[in-house]
C-alpha cells in the first residue's frame, strides 16, 4: 500500500487515484527570470521520483509543469502580490533585453538543468503568457459569483467570502491578523485580499488586454488556469516547495474551488527547503549554488541526484561539500558494481539462477518507497545488495545467472532512482583491482607501494582521489 504525506490532511494517507490507473499531476514550475538553483532542483527531483514511483506501481501519469514567464513577487512580506513590481521586467531593463528574450533564455537553462539531472520532462510545460484568456475567464466568473471585486482596473479576491481560506497552511484569517506584514493597496476592501488582476503602470513592459484594464495577472491565478486547462477542475497530485504552501497554494485553492465549485486537489505534496552549510541559501551569503557550480568542481550530476535522494524529501537537507564527496563515492560504488555485474553476466549462463535472489530486496525497496517515498531507506537497500553481491564475488560465487538477475532488478528500481551510469562513470575492473591494492598498501602505511600504484593507475589514464576513512574515488583523466 503506497502512503503519501498529504499537506492538506497533515498525515500520511493511502494513495488512491481519482480515475483508476490514471494520475493527474501538477508541479509549480520555474519563474524564468533567473537561473534555477539546487533548492529548485531538490523540489523538481521530489516530483520526479514521485512520478517515477507511480509509474513503477503501474499508473499512467500525466504531468504538467508551468513556466511562469510573467514575473511575480516571491517574498512572503509582499506575498499579496500588489506592489505592481514585476521581477521579469526589472531583469529585462537591467539586461537591456525584452522580457520574452529573458524568459526564453532562463527557460532553456531550466530545461537543460532538468535534462542533466535526468528529471523526466513534464508531458507539457504551459507558459503563463499563453493562458491569459483562461485566467480572464476564471477572474470574470469569480467576480460574477461575488468572490472577487474590481476597482480602478484592479481585481482582488475577497478572502472573507471563502471561509475555508487557510485550510492548507493553517493561516486562517484570524491567524493572519496576528503579526504578518502586508503590502497595502488603496483599492483593496480588506488588507488580506489578494490580487487577481492589476492595472499596469505606464512604464510596465508586459501588459495584456482585459475587461478591467490593460494590465497583468496576479501571482496565483496562472496555476489555477493552467491546471484546469490540462488536468480538469479536480486532479490527483499538486507538488511544490514548502515556500509555495502559503500564500501561493492557499490562493490557488480559493480561486479554483470558488470558480468550479469542486474540490481542487486530492494530495498536496511539498518538499522542504534545502540548506547550504546549515544556512538558508541566499545571494548575499554567497551560498547560492547552481548545478554548474557543482559540475565545475568535478562532480557528476548523478552524484547530486544521489545526494538529494539520500535525505527524505520532507526532512531538512543540508548541502555541504563533504556530503557531495560522500555522494560521489556512493555513485562510484554503484557504477563499479554495475560494471562488475555486466562483466560477470557475459559469462557462461547454463547454470540456473537461485530463484528470487533479489526478491527480498524488491520487497524492502517497495516497503521503503511505499512509506511516503523513503528514498534514503530505498538507497540503503541498494547498498546492502551491493555488499552482498561483492561478498559473492569474493567467494567466486557470483554466477552469470545471478548477475543477470540482479541487473534486471537494478534496471527496474533504477527507473525510480533515475541514475544514468555512463561509460565515463564505469571504471574497468583492472583499475579497481589496482586501486584496492593501493588501499591495502595505505592501510599498512606502505606509502612507497601506494605511490607506485597511483602512478601506474595514472599511466593507464585514471586518477585516484582520496576521501575520508580510506575511501577513494577514481576519475577518468
Ligand atoms: Zn503554482
């Protein structure tokens, strides 16, 4: 039984799709006025593993991820989205490019990054600017039904008309009144109302026609419009980062449920934010990392994938370079293991496999994943299998039939882990043997032999890098 933590229920719930065998899946995508960073990658990777596991379980998943190509505010304190400030436009002015050029550039970057991380592309990436008519239709209906009001070309959602506001985040109107800072807008009836449409100031570059003014949509309406367009009024899963819960997803629920009169989303799945060296990522602290920053230091994108999977998506992950080293070593361990299995599987295969050698591992893998996508536990199952395989190998008991069975099992579970093992990440056995001999020499403090072996390995085109606890990694030169 697959259980998934639902932010809405504040509990792990058994997953049941609305339509048998099919899952409608929406992910809040990038705002394309800047490079996506490793925190964004963590969030998209969670959605990716969830989608992959649903497919593993036999579901047909339709995944939609929007591209926010109209700029929006993100800071919580101006989260009501009313200041008229547009980040995409600001960036365009700064870089002397049109907003469309800026959006296109960062969208390409986002797609490239997802590809390098082996995050499956969504089935469709709708752009906000291509869905203004759908947004206008929802806003007009909300005004008609009395949930929204227009003043001076600005339209606001009236949250006192939707008593359920706050049911996802716990930020009810009463709670909100205590403490939170707000950006005032003279046309608002209530300071807690949020913008659906805003009149554009003259200098604003991105503006669209609407029945109310030449303006632009509020921050939240695009996701209500695009999810309804491609997944219907009610769908199964909506994912995002924990910073999306309030106000973004709260506002999406208010707009969508008042518009359709139906329940919006069955399961809300949120990824916890990523920390870097124990601190929140920020440009001012200079701890804002992109994928390139990691690749430039010689790490494989797959090592980052392993690092992210090594912590649970709802626990606080702390990125450090030491943890990257560990992930690199684990990636190498997996690559070496695959390499060995492939070599052994080529041998004579007349003998029969011990039936269900991997059976117990499959059960443990599924138990881990069924428990709210416990990827760290699922990875530890894989590491146990590697240890057992290595023991068999040492005893010369790893037959080609067993190797084949393990490889088949690996291919199945790797559809969920999503690791790419390339030629470059596979190190030939004779190099590994030399590296192991060198490790033994180092353990005996025989540094003359260890240095000799290092040189030998280098002559063969590989470089050894030593890690903590006598661990090491091998790189192709
Ligand atoms: Zn969204």
